[in-house]
């Protein structure tokens, strides 16, 4: 037999018994801490300021504008469960940006199509480790569609076709998707962003959740006995994981 490969990167951080830090677990579960949310807000505000600055308008091209817009909405899709006010304020600034003419551009639509394609790739892994990223992509696109509906409805037929393909695949995997934690859902997301709350009936155990999320790579090191994946519980008593079988 060959030499056993070392544990995956960050493994010691992941083992609850070796490192019971709740901050470490929150980071592993991709939830926002106050610090990371503040850093994200600064990054988004920088892009928004560039989009709002009239002096930079002459130096922009439509592709760069769409990338900046998607950066903002993608960040808002990662916002998490807390601090609704700041997230809403950032989005309100986006609605006031005079960028419609840039969003109509062919290169901008190509960027949006590519972003929808990335989301579709994540959705293909929706029953494994891709569903959270797929939800974030779809929420970013929906926020863009909602805030600039008049522009996109007329000028983005090819991009919207890509979004439609993404939606079809998301619907296909949703009923057996790897569920997201309640704290990973953006606080500002309305119920129409249905993908966050799928599957309707979550029966996955924590060990199956771990196997999906890490594609089976942790069992060799953590074992498969009941309780071995309980470090993945987020401790929110309203989240599916609070009562999930071990």
C-alpha cells in the first residue's frame, strides 16, 4: 500500500474536539462574522462609489461596469443573517446608479451570461458541495434583475436565456440539494428567492451532510460514528441542523 496522504488543508481547524472555537466553526460554515461583514461592506462601497462617480464615467466600459455591479450583488448575496440595515442601504445606492446604458452593452451581457454559467456549474454540484454558491449566484442575478428590470428586460435576451438555463437546473436539483444553514441566507433576501429554503423537507443527517460538503474526504480522519460530524451544526435552534440526526 502507498503512503497515506495527509489530511486536507485546514483539517485541524475543522475538528471540533481539537479546536472548539465557535469563530473557527462559523468561518468553516462560510457564515459572516462582524469583522468579515465590515470588510465586505468596505469592498462593496468602493465599487459602488466608482459606479456613482460621474468623473469616472468616461473611463468605463460596459464589461467593467457589469463586473462591478455583479461584485456588489454577489457580495450582498453572501451577507448572511445579520445587519439588515447596512445591506439594504448598499442596495439602495445601487438602485440610484446611472448605469443603464452600460448594462445594455453587448460585452456587459456577455459578462452576465458567463456569471449565470458559473452559477449553473455550481448547481450541477447542488447535491454535493455546490448548492450554497449556486444560491448566492442566483440571488445576485435576481437582485440585479429586480433593480434594473426595465433595462434588462429589453436589452438582455441572450443573458436572460442563460439565466433561464440556470433556473432549470436549479429547479432540478433543489429537492435533493445539500441544505444551507439559516445563517448563510442573506437577511435581505425575500421569500421569492425560493432556492435558499430548499429542500422542503430536510432529512439529511450530519454525517451525510459532511460527506456531501467535503465529497467524502473527511471520513478517513474523523470516522463515521454518530456524532463525528456534529461540529458542522451551527447551533441556531431555528436551523435544520439543530434537530438533524447525527
